[in-house]
C-alpha cells in the first residue's frame, strides 16, 4: 500500500515555518501559540499539498485526522479529553487545548518565541516564500547545505522574511543566467 499521505506530510513540513507564540498566559507570564495561530500557520499549507485536517469529539476523546484528498489515505491521533470538573466550559477548554496540541504534534510543528522578532520588526519567511526557495534550490542545483550556512539557518523555513526575499532574488537571477547559458 502506498503511503501518499506521509509523502505529503513530509512536503508540508518543508513549507510551514515555525508557529509564532502570539497569545499571553497571564497566570504563568508566558507566551504560547494559541489554536488560532496554529490553524492560521497550517491551513494554507495543508491545502497547498492536498491534505485535509479534521478534528471531531467522540466518547471523551478528540479524534484528529489528516486526510490525503487524492488517495483517501489518512493518519489519526486520539487524545483523551481530561476534565477537572464536569461542565461545558471545562469540556470546551479541554477540546481547544487538545486540538492545539494534536495539530502541532501530528504536523511536527515547532513554535518560536517571537518577542525578540516582533520587537525588532523581524518576521519569518512565509509558506509561499519557502516553497519558492525550495523550488529554486532544485531548479538551480544549488548546494542546500552551503545555502543554509550562508544565511546562518538550519532550514529554509527559519529564514527571516527579508532574507527569504534576498534568497529568491539571488536564486531567480541564478536560474535566469543558467537558462541563458544553455542557449
């Protein structure tokens, strides 16, 4: 049996950057990536690679599923909904918490503390930039390890938006030069 869903999950991880910790937890005086941030960071990329993400509640559990819309293959995660007391507010909180962690875990995401980035005006590469850079790296046969070393990052998704723009410009010129040289 072919596992197209795993291939697409692999592609997905290449284009999703780190999820920003934009919500505040006043109790612990910390920041975290809330469910909306996680959904915003993943929905476009899921669609781009042809995956559908669904959460549903069944029998005190959250069942999360990633479905390959082309092959119908899927992977699932089942998370227990642990309630401190039996009321709808606790259930709602447990569902939200479980949905956030299930999505982060199933998609292999990392969150980044963007306090320093926000303070300096720095933003990270967008999924579309990441995809373009990966395509240009392949098209130009650029040594990815040297490319990453040049930008002092360990993955394309960790480039700043400004560095990503510079990389796209440079790689596009390299590609155009290669096309001219072939003629």
